[in-house]
């Protein structure tokens, strides 16, 4: 672990600090190049954009540019460390946008006194970008921030910790339940955790067919129920009218466990209480709610997913967010709506059922991958993800009225 720590520090420090740079996309070698790039030539696109605002997409990089924005109040599993410690994560997110979807991304770390200050800051700079990816902002402020920015900004605003996690979770969950011979509409679900990711996951599962009354959510104080008087408005949506108060009580006969909480919070004794053929998504990172080896030793009939790359079925947001933005920006979507999110769920879900290319097997270090209990969601390095997910999102944006332009001709052709 000490060696890995040093490797990670060296990776970020050498050969020069950080993970991203800015590169120019036009010639700048001659006097004429400079005259076109800046004065006097730059005046021509200025005049064009002043006459027609949409020309900003024709003459600038706006349409391929994403802002990755955080205040550092919920950095990974490390907590509220502030804006500057969040910068390596935001640069990493920018790297992933470029690597997986060809999108340029700039990280922005915001210091502020109030939530409204943060909202005002982001809103005031939003026109620079084609889309905004919010990241590592703690609940419940993240809900207020995203809602306000969606209302104020004329470009897609997407809090990946909420919706990216929810989309990948839903895709994997639907496949796992299908393999287990179960239906989301009738599944009993236990959710350990009540933060942004947990609430978003449950809300999207409901949109995919889960029944709210079949969901039991727990926070650090236990089951969220209707007689508690300490719930914020977001937790209150999942207050169950029940006399059950503990994990052991609500997990009895449950079909699904979703953990977005902390390490080792699902004991084997509780796992044993679940229904036949359970589905367990233990997504606390880096240490899951129950270790896969322990879960497998406890139940040989389960399907399990984690947030880790060294186990099967990794719930990884990179399966989603680069391609959500790729599709949204390609049709100049005004927002990322539920139709676009569900389209992404279905595209990710269906890709897992197809034959896996040799390049993906080689990158994953395995000889074969077949749809089943150890392969319910695609691998992050599957090159087909961009084409499939981005196209599904773009089509949904056009069909739902969120897009400003139609699909480009031959868009993401197979």
C-alpha cells in the first residue's frame, strides 16, 4: 500500500504536475495565423455571434467543453476537505471526459460562504461551457444546488455523484434481477445509506419500476420511518410506515441490498436473512459493506456488485457520465432529463448482453465474459459504450424535446 501511495503521488507530480493541459487547435506559426486567431481576425466571429447567439457553437469550443465543478465538501470517501484538495479529483474527471468521450473539460473549484454564493458563481460563468458536471458536493446542499442551477442555466447540469451512480446501478440491477428470475416491480429493496447517491439511486429505480413502499432506507440512526422527526425533505420521501427499526428487521426476505454507506455494515448474519437468489450492490469505496469473499461464503445464490475494479461487476460512473454529456452536447440539449437517463440505463444494460470484443477481454485480463452473475454490466474500457450510450441519450433528448438541434447526419453510426 505504501508503494501504491508513492506511485499515485509520482503519477500526479511527474513529468509535470497535474493530469490535464490546454492545447491549441489551430495553426499559430505565422503572422497571418496570429492575425486570424486574434486581432483583427477575431472580430469577425465576435460580430457573427453578436448577431446570432447560436453561432457561438460554430466559432468557439463551447459545444465540446464541460466544466467539472466542486466545493470539496464530499470528496470521494474522504469527506469535507475543501476546494483545493478536490482539485486532483476534478482533474481526474476531466481526464476521463477526454479519454472516453473526446470532450474537453476544465476543473473549477469554488470557495464560498453560502449555498447561494456557490449557485450564483456557477450560474454566472455557465455560458462559457456546453455543460456542467457537479462533483463531490455534500447532501443535502447538492440537491438544492443542482435544482437551482438547472432552473437558471440554459445548458445541461448533472450531479454525477447522484445520477451517474444511479444510472449504472439501475442498469446492473435490472440485469441482475433478470438473471435471478425476479422483477423490479415486486422486489423488496433495502438501501443502506441516505445521502445523494442513495436517494438518486432509489428515485431512478422507482422510475424504472420499483415501488416506493417496497424500499426500506437506513441512515446512521437506523430505518427511516414516518414517526421520525429528524428527517430532511429528501429523506422524508423514503419514510416507510413501518414498526421495523433495524437492518436485521427490514432485510428479512429482501430481494435487493444497495449499500452506499460505509465498510462492513452488512454482517453475514443479515445477508443470511435475505430472500432466495438475492442481489447485493455493496458500493462503499474502497471498502464495501461486505467483502465479496465473505458474501460468497455466506450465500452461494447471490449476485454481487461493488465499486471496485478488482472484483466482477464494478459499479463505475465512467460507464455513464462521459457519454451522457457526449450525447447531450451533440444535440445541444438544454438539460439532462429523465428520458435521457433511462435511455442511458437501457443502453448500458443491453450492451452487457452482447458478445465482448477481444480488446475488452485483454484489457480486463480475462479469457471470456458472458452475460451472467459475474458480468451484469459492461467493462469501463469497452469502446462500444460511447457509441451506444451517447446515441441513446441524444435520441432521447431529441424525442423528449430537450434538444435544440436534430441528430447530426449519420450520428454515431454502427
